[in-house]
């Protein structure tokens, strides 16, 4: 199958290229391909003739989205709309990668796929609007929500914790942000299995189980052999930042499990990452 991947240089985009090797992949990313430029999007689709599109490209800097909500809307909402319109014209199904931040995070029980979107920051609003665009424009789509994505070489929470621990000798991490740490390789494998089913719909693909950022950091330190580093639990209110992610936003994988697609525990996935080696 001819699969076009947007945001191919990102953590998930790279993992998909390593995983979907049986397909003919067409990786695209900035600066050569800008999803905001509709004319360029349509031109690429005419040339590439994709049979499926995996849309990973997004502006994911939460504070940056709060600083410039218009940019967040332009990239995450209008950019996704451009991709969906091109898919409509090409009669190609689309996998849209979304986020747990389309929910408010007010429910400690977490969120299932059918629940009403309730974003509370500009990033979440731009991604929620993108989901609406996909569902409005296409009949054949998968919306895959994930959370706290990481990989060995990407820029993510793991590397931020290890760098801070080495440079400062002690860290302070919030306890009132809860989610699902998710290995990009596991997410890519789940997406590969989903493609084979042609069961269109909304899915929550995250490594199973949930934890706080503080607990996540503790496990990172343990696996890195840095348990001596003091990790002080704090509240988000002790940080000054432009935006804040939803506090209790664990995702539950109900729809994927119903068709036999589940992801292993976040602890096992994280341990495997350290076993394979993590770039500092």
C-alpha cells in the first residue's frame, strides 16, 4: 500500500517508517512540505497518489500554542483540514493522530473514546477542532488519540528528566498531572495492526496503565541507575508557565481492545527503551 506520512521526522513518524516496512512509504515534513499551504498539499497528493495517509504533523508545544493560538489553529486545525480535503479528493482514508488534551482532565477516572471533547487550553482546542474537521469531511478515517509520547532519540520528557538530573543533581516534578506514558514504537505497531483491520473510528492507543509525571520521572531515574537523585513532588501551581496540560487525563483503550489491539504496560515499554539504549 502507498502510505503518505506527514510529520515524518517526528518521533511517531520515524517509528512508523521503521515499522511499516511492508508498505511503500512516502515520508513528508518541513521544510519541503507544509500542511498549511493547501495548494502544495494538493500538488503533492496528485504526485504521490497515496492509498492511505497517516497525519502526524502538528504544533505540539503547549506553551507555544498558548503564546500564539492563531498559529496553533493554523497548523493543527487548518493544516489538518487541508490534509482531509486532499484525502477526500484522492478517495484515500486518513489516520489522524490526536491527543489526550482534547479532554479537560477533570475526571480522575480517565476518558474513553466516546466521551465528549472538552479541551481547556489552546493546543487542546486546536486538536479538537482538527478532529471535527476529519469527521466532517471524510467517511473513512481513524482518529488515534495518544499521550506522553517518547522514543529513544526524540526530544521528550525522558531526556528532559535525565538532563536535569545530571546537570542539577536533583529535580522537582509535578504530582497533579496524570496520563499514559507511550512508547512511539508501540504506537506505530498498533497503527500497523489497525490499518490491516479497516475498522474505521476513534481509538485510544497508549501503553496501558497511568501514572503522574512524578511517578514517571521516578521510574526513569530507576532505570537509568540514578535513584540517588532526589525527586521532590510538587504541584503544578508551583510552576509558572503560559499553559498547563489537563491534570487527570488518562486514556482508556476500549475500541482497540474490542478488535484485539492492546498495548503493553507503560513500565514494560519504558524498560525496553532503556534496555535498547537512550540517547542523553
